C-alpha cells in the first residue's frame, strides 16, 4: 500500500494536526480497528471472531456453569493455541499514541480493546473499558494472576479451567464477559476524561457497542472537536465527527505525528 495522496485525506490530516497542536485536553478513544494491523481479529464484521465462534461461550452464566468449555475457546482465541500461536505486538498507531502521552499532548486514552497493546506500547493513562486479557482473576478469592510468557510456558493454561494457586478457585480472564458490568474504575475514568476533553481522536471504532460508544459522544457534548480515523463510515461519522480521515490507523496517526514534529 502506497501513501494516499487524496486531497481530502491531506486536508483532514492538516486539520487534525492543527486541532491537536492547539488542544489543552486531548483524549483518544480506540476500537478494534487500531489492532487489526497487529493481527488481532475483530469480534464483529467480516472475518470477525463471531463468524466462527459461539458467542455464548463468553456469557458469564455459561462460563460459571462450564468453565472448561468456555476456556477451550478463550485459550484458542486470546492466548495462542500452541507452538504456532504468536502473541500480537503493538503497531505504529499504538506507538504514536504512547508517544503523544509522553510528550504531554494526550491527556487520556480510552480503549474498547482487551488486547493490552496500548499498555504494551508504553501508554500509562489508559482506561481499559472492557478489561484485558493480560490478567486472570480468581472467582473465589479475587487473586490476580498476570498472564506472562513464562506463566504460559509454565503450563498456566495447560489444563482447563486454570485454577488459583491460593484457593483452588476457577480463574477467569479479566475482560468483560456478556452479562457482566463495565469495571467501575475504568468507567468513571473514561467519562471524567471525556467530560473535560477539548478534542477527541476516535480510532477504529464502529460506535455500535454501548456504553463505550457514549465516551466520544460525551466529549463532543462537552465541546470537544472530534477527529475520526477509520477507512469507512461509522456510527460516529455523520453524527459527531468533525474531521474524518479515511485511512488505516497506522498511516493516519503516523502522518499526523509527522506534521506535529515538523
Ligand atoms: Zn483464589
């Protein structure tokens, strides 16, 4: 893929850079589209996880009733499935957002993604709205178990369901299952950041999953300019978007970043 030189795209990138340069409270809101280039499959849409996997396996009631069955799917989907299963790594888009935080340009980042790639890229001020795959939580005692390369090699997911070393309870991934609520700390951090934002860059979110999709809407209502980065039209495009850059996440963010550092 060569660089797009479309003039609407060019103009969008320039307007986005101007908004970001002038902003005193920029937040970012990211969805599956930012991780596609890292090889993370989206849940929805063409080629998405739900085309080939039974969504019911990620319902909390079903997990509680038969954790081994849910875990077989979870291990396959999120933790590699064996020697060939490589774990995804952050791409240029994750790295640009981490750099903007380090440079003091980005006040806060809210992600719908559970892949942990923003943290892996170095972002620290992150609300993981739907939790993440990076830790497991004991259903009985609440102990938290980090999912490291070493732990996986050591057989953490060797027999299913994995169990707590302290109490023998079933371990569940620390992401939000169907039928579970949004973690309250992430929820409050996300909406408080949105309410005080003066600009919001939305990357790769279709805007169909609630309440997450309410975050950029609250930012907009609070007076924020909304920059959207997505190759296609989304629920946000015709409603709250001020500047829509129709490119993939890495290319768009890298090109804005270039202008900011010129
Ligand atoms: Zn326990």
